[in-house]
């Protein structure tokens, strides 16, 4: 299996299992997860994301056969373009993670349009996190709504040459985005927060196509087993489709 959506690092509001690289690797070994796409969880709240990105690079360099980095960029932060250049030239970034809701910017705002233009020029994969956890779990002083599905659809429509992976989306959000996108060839989703309705994975495959759905855990905020079992126990899709979801689609998208 390849986990297309995971993090390493601490969350400010509660202790999380498998937040550190060693614990995460042991969990991956237990479940048979070959590789994981990871970002630095602290970069959701850090002002200086380059510090977290450098830490992520060090972790990945220690385990290059297990971890695939997705570096976080905040286009609302002054000097983000310099950070991006360092990520590209020094860290070898191929995949970028965006948190528009936590970092409080518009996906089609001036600065993010520049970022997406750079992504198009360099052939970067953009991971857009709709949300990280159920709103009922948010700290009362930090209530962050999910990114609007319509905003993501407009962004995908504006940049049809850029590959997008939408992470942390619920079933209704994911299917709404898919229905609103003109060209879906470069749009992908993962299943970490889909969690319903019944036969959600089969219905997701029917809606967006089995070649565009990936296995993702959203660990350590969620348990790996939730997303894994929702695919493994799905009776309405064939084993060859499960193989695509668990491995083949991610291997193709992340070039591993």
C-alpha cells in the first residue's frame, strides 16, 4: 500500500499516536504500508514554514524508500516565493501541500495564482487539504471551516494543466467538486475522511472513476485502519480495483 495523505509532527490540542517518524514507520510496517506521502503537521500553524519544511526534508532523507515529501507553502506569508524557491532548488520539491483555511487565503487570490502558475511551469502536484478533522473536535478558540468545494472546483478549472490531489474531503464535498470540474483528468481524491454513506468507496469510484481514488489515512489525526478497512471490506468493488486504490494510482501520481 501507499498512503497518499499523512503527516509527521505534533498537534497543539491533543497527543496523537504515531506522530513521530519512528512510530509511524512501525505502524506502517504492521499494516503493510510500503510508502507514505507526508507533510510536517506543525506547518499548519507555524509562521515560518521553511523551518518545518527543512525538518521534513531531514526526515525524508533518513528514510527515502518509505517517505515521499509534500512541502507546505503559505502564499499569504511574506516571502513565500523565496521559501518556494528553496523548496524547489535545495529540497527538490515535486509536491506541495496547501491549507487555505488554516492559512486564511483565497485559492484564487493574487498570491496563490502566482503559486499555481509556478506549479504549472514546474509540473508540481498540488495537494489541497479541505479539512483535517471533524469540526466537533476543534478547539473552541480555533474553529476552522473546511475549504469550500466550489472554491476548489474553480481552482481546478482555472488550471487544467496542474495535477491536484484533494485531501481530507467528505463524500459530499468530493463529489460536489467532481461534478463542478470541466476536465477531471488531472484531479484526484483520497478516502481518509469520506466515512459514509454505506458503500462509500464503491460509490466514490462510481462517481469519480477508480483511476482517480487513492488510499489516504490522514494520520496521525485519524487511524490508518479506518481508511484501510473501508477499502478492504468493500464488497462492491473487485480486487483489481482495490489494488488501484491501495497502490497503483498513487504509484503513478507520485512517480514511485
